């Protein structure tokens, strides 16, 4: 199916399962649709199955967004507790569209739980409470981890198998059938530009790899690749930890160690330590590659975000990590806890980082790499080899450290499901490609009216954007609609993170809103948003450290954020600096 056809189907309001091989443009298409919804003032919830995947699309995991967490099933009491969570309740009730990426790693049981939560929260018995739902992913990639797997292929494909704990793949869910998902199978591949490499991945994806492709892979065995962003991928954590330790020892820089702090029930502390993945003793050096292990809405990093340690604070030795985007983050300890109602039973505090010179194949899903050393000698899961190799753009970027040819297989259930998906996608493509432009526009308008959005065709939107650019009125005199929405939540004494979550925006954007709103609304109490005394002290220290000749003032006499940013060596972000300056 062409991307344009799939976009027409999405705009018509159908529930959609969007699939295709790695690099076929699934994420690009999703971003197109998200932009269309934003332009139409429609609230859309965008999530992913894992932290690393959520990082790449810029949102959080479906487990966090739905309030389900790590549960395998939901009781009526669990549902009631979710409904009582204000942020979860508002998020689900305000959204009109739900998008879940990397669907291959979600079980059928979890999809059905999400369906149940949406119905209960929205008090609507329609599938997913009436939300338009888009599931995006490739089932030939890594499967979910479940205890039991059903053996009846036909029942799985039809979503009729009894026993939620026996349904491994999302296409086996009851909700997939009741929600009547349209299948959109993208066929054109974009990530890999090489014909030979594309052929290898096509064959690897379906587990039918030729002797010629095996021979080509062997030519990449133990290649010496000198690339600044080279990543090592392994199938097992024990190998990842070993390589990371070895690479850290090679760094001839000062070493800093951070020990975890725990309190509460000893048995529960052990549970936390096993689940949080953080080290009891974390050792870092300047130049170490690291990966974050926790989501943070204020600092805006997720479980799976990667970066490099570029400095250590002189006053407390905390690491400063530069992300691929160039943003610099001062990493403070995070808290992992087990709670029972209002009672905290056990807590662990530790720097949420782990060495990432090497990572597992599971952690790599959702990444695009220019260069990688990959060990496939111990593959144990269908889709592992395909996920690992398809992270790369070119064959020249690959150094293969080992290859178990007997592990280059695809799951038989996925093979059968994929054939079905292709057939259904073809039927759907033929239907929508038969519509005239006017007929498609009628469908798009009808759906937009139903969900309360404002419909604009592409020409209208382009003209509107042009007119906006031509306006010369100073922006400071009029607060835009998005600023007023933030202002309303400020009046409710919502925190930065609460406003960001409720508005489906990043925390730094909300900070920027506040810096614009406070001078315009002196009658509104913004004092509760004053940053911590620690951050305020940092700003005061930076200001006092400037000499008379420093360029730390703007022409109007205000403080120069860039100068302060440089003085603090990137310890605070620009929005954080501007927030602090508001209260000086």
C-alpha cells in the first residue's frame, strides 16, 4: 500500500493496523497524521510499547499512559483505582485518537486491557471507548514476553483463543476483532538504500534466507569500523555488561562512583533492584556512553535515551550527559518505590544511568544506526537477528562478531498472519484508491466533525500558515490559544509536569509558556512554580561570577540566557534558566 493511501484511510477515522518492514516509513506516516490532527486542534495520545521506542517518537510508554503499569491482568478494583487517577482520567477522556507504536512487543492480553480501561474511563462500551486507535509495528520484529503461547494458529489469527494469558501476539486480541482494524501494509522500504542489503533483510524478515545472503553476511565478519557513534549489540545482558566494563577501563579519565540508597522492607528492596536495572554501584568516567533507565518528564529523558558523559559537576560530582540532540542534562538520582495506597513500603535511590557502549538487541528496537558491531552467535528469539541488522542503514556499517544461522528464523504464527495482513491491505487499498478526491474529502470532513476537530484541506492550511507569517503584530501583546490553555491550568495550581502530561506537550514547552505568560498576567499567582532553591542558587552563582566585561546582559538590560548556560556548562537547560530568571 502507498503511504498516501494509508494516510487517506487514517484521515477517514478507521481504526488502523499499520505495518511493513523496518524502514518502510511507518513512523514518518504516523508523524504526518499527528501533524494533521494537531493542525485540526484534535488531542492525540501517542505512545509506544517500550521506553526506547517511546524515546524515538518523543512520548511515553502505553503502560504509563494507560495506568496499567506492569500488570498481567486487571481486577475491577484495579480499574477503579485507574479511574481515580486524575492525570490518567483526563488524558484518556480528552484524547480522540490513540496511537501505539512498536506493537509487536505488546501481548494480546495487554491490548485487551487497554481496551477495557478506555471503555471504563470514557464510560463508552464501544471498542477502546470510541477512540480511533492506530496500532503500528512489524510482527517480524521482537515478540512480547509472555508465560504461555497458544498453539492453535487459526484461533490466534481470528482472535478467538480462550485464556488471555495464552495469547502472545497483539493480533490475537479480542479487541483487534471487535474494533475492526483496517490493515495498511506499507511495501516500500526507505531506511536501507543498498539493493543487496535490502534483499538480505527481506529474506531475514521472513526466515527464508538464501546461501548468497549468508555469504554476504560472512564478508562482514570482524570488520574494523572506525565510527564515532558505533554501537555494539548483543543478545544477552551478561555480554553487554562485560563489554561495557572493558570499554570503561580503556578510558583514561577520572572515575566517579555512585552507590544506591535503599530503605524499607528488605524483600521488597530486592524486588525493586531486580526491576529497575540500575546498578547497586554505578561507575562512570568522562567520555562514557550511557543509557537512561527511567522516564523523567521534567528533564525530558526516557528509559532508553542514550548520550555521552561530558563533565561532572564540581560541587556534587553529578554527571552531565549530552544527548544525541545536543541537549545537556545534569543527571540527579531518581527514586524507585513500591507503594500500597498512600504508604511507601520500600524505596531505592540511584543515578538512572547504565553504561551503553554495548546494549541488548531488545533495547535497540526503534533505533537507526550508522555503524554497529553485532553478535548474533547466541540468538534465541524469532526476530532478534532481523531487528539487530535492520537497525543499520548500510551493509558497510556492519561488523558481524558471530552468526548462528540456525537462529535466523521467523515465528510460524507471524508468517501466517503476515500473509493475511497483505491480502487484507490489498483489499483496503483497492477500495480507497477507487474513491475520487471529493469522496475522500467528504470522508475526512465527516470524521473530523465527529471528533470535534477543525477540518482544513492542504491548500487552506498552507494559505493559513502563509497569512500567519505575514502578520506583523507583536506576539507579546496577545496570548495565543495554546498559551491560554496553559494559563487555565496554572490557575488550578498544576505543576509543570502535570500541565505537560495533561496537554500532551513536553515540560520544556510548558516552561516556555510560563515565561511568556507571567509578565502578561501579573494578577495570576505563579509563585508556586518557583524552581527549587538549588536551581536558584546555581543561577545566582552564575550571575555573580560574571565580571564587568562579560557579555551577560541583553541590550534591554535583561539577563542573557546563553551566557548563563555557558557559565553553568550546560547543567541547566535554557527553559530552566528562563524559569529561574522569572523569580529573581
